[in-house]
C-alpha cells in the first residue's frame, strides 16, 4: 500500500495552497472595424484587420 499522510492538512494550509488556482477571465477588446470582441494585439478573427488595415482575407479562407 502507498504511504498515508501522518496528519490532517488544515483548512488554512489547504486554502493557501489553492490560492493561485483560480482562473482569470480573458481580457477582450472591441474591434474598431467590425465591433466584435477580440484579444488585444491580435488580428481580428472575424474581419482579419489589425491596426486599421486588412491583414488576412477571411472570405478567401472560408471558401477553402
């Protein structure tokens, strides 16, 4: 059999260990071209624009 803990871990010690396990919500910004939500400093997945200019041709990729 595997070894068992000698003592019960207190609630405070358990909770301090789990203090960094919480998930953080994604930070989203609104696209200036199509007003959909996207990640900051990323190309918009809906319209393919970045910093006001078209980087990806989304319609061509949808046809593939």
